[in-house]
C-alpha cells in the first residue's frame, strides 16, 4: 500500500487563512458622533446667536423627526 507524503512547508499553507479579518466600525458609530456634533452646534448657536437659533427651528424639528424615524424600527425589533 502506497502512502502519499504530506508536507508542512510554508508553501503548503493558505495565505488567506492566516490573515486576520480587518476590524470594521459599526455604522451606528457615526450616528452617535453626528448627534453629539449637532447638539454641541445647536447649543453654541443658541448661546451666541439666539435669533439665528430661532430661525433654525424647522431644521432642528426635522432632525429630531429623522432620529425618531431611525430609532422606531430599532425599538420594535428589540422590544419582545
């Protein structure tokens, strides 16, 4: 009975198998950053230029509506 030789040389290894998968950031990470930036910008505008802040109220209302639209499906999926 013949046996086939097995080699454990460097060339026999799969190079893709030994590589680690690249770490990807979650997409929601950017959402948190955008919300924090918006809150800080809104507070700064409200303190430095209250009239401009009042004029930007529709933009803020739209922003809050968009956030609610994103959070609503998450709430339905997470809640048992």
